[in-house]
């Protein structure tokens, strides 16, 4: 199963999550928006329209790393991604 990961290399949680995906041999596409307005817009569209991000927005967080599973499911929980891959 291929996972899409949204984030930025400026975020330590994103760097750690990417390393964990690599260590667990999980196929993923990392959409880093550090130098890509297109990737940022794609993430913001998800963030602005999905209630998954309500808590993050209410606490002033960005809501990353964010993972989109092959079936379209969004999660902010790396453990959920790992569990669905096994």
C-alpha cells in the first residue's frame, strides 16, 4: 500500500515520521511543501475542508505529519499507518 505523507523537512515530527516509514519499508510519496507551493496548496485544501484537522487548528498546530492511505483515509497518527501496513 502506498501512503502519501504531507509535511515539511522543517518539522522534526515529519523528519522522524519519514525515517520510521523508511525503516519499516513502507512505500510512500512525501509531499514536502518547503519549496513547493503546489504541495502546500494541496495540503491546505485537505486541512481547510476536513474535520480531522479541527483539533490541530484549535490548538494552533499545523496538523503534520499527515498521512493519506491508498483508500483515501486521512490520519495524523503514524501508528495507524504502521498498523495498516502489517
